C-alpha cells in the first residue's frame, strides 16, 4: 500500500509517517518502480503500536528502545512496566504541584477580593500580587522583604 492508504488505515498523517521513518521508529519502506513508498501490514501494526504507546505517555525515544528490544527478540514487558510506572509517578508529582498552585491562586484570589483597591497606587506593581502571593504561600516558600514604613 502507498503512504496515503497507510495514513487512512492508521489515522496517522503522512507527514508524521515520514517523520517516524526519519526518527527510526518506522523502518524505511520499500519503493515501487516509480519511486513511491510501499508499505505492508507490519507498518499498520507498528504505527498503531506507536500511536497507542504515545497515548500512554511514552516518548518516541522510549518507544524506539522498546521496538529495538523487540526486534532483537527480547521481552519488553518489564521495560514497559518500568516506563509506565515512571510516567505515572511523574504525573502524580505534576498533579500535586498543580493542586498546590491552584490552592495558592484560590487563596490569592479570595484575598484580592477583600483588598482595598484604592490602595493600588504603585505604577510598577499590583498590590494584589505583591502582597497577596507571599501571604498565600506556605512559610518555607515566603521571601523575606524589608518592612515598609508607614511614613513613606
């Protein structure tokens, strides 16, 4: 089959198929007499695997490693489990970071609604963010700032 049909059958754009060939996760196809790329059923299966592996969070480099092991007849189950566990742990860390950031922003927004907006007279900063962000942070994240005297 030609690249257009391969694209239709797998849902992978032709440009991406060419990229995968250059990257090395899809073997260079054979060529017909007129120079067109020709693909077999193994290309359909491989592209579906690549698509599913990416949807699982694996990078092309990781996919290339797995495919390389498979091409040498080695088992990849343990390798894939480790990759997925690492990806899951990374996602959990990011979710935790995003949750903390969301809580800080929620506290900052709540505090901002209570501020006297008439006090916002510094043309170089917004008192909602400058004063509010430190109050919304846990103690270790706070930055020491010099005390502002009320006479200025």
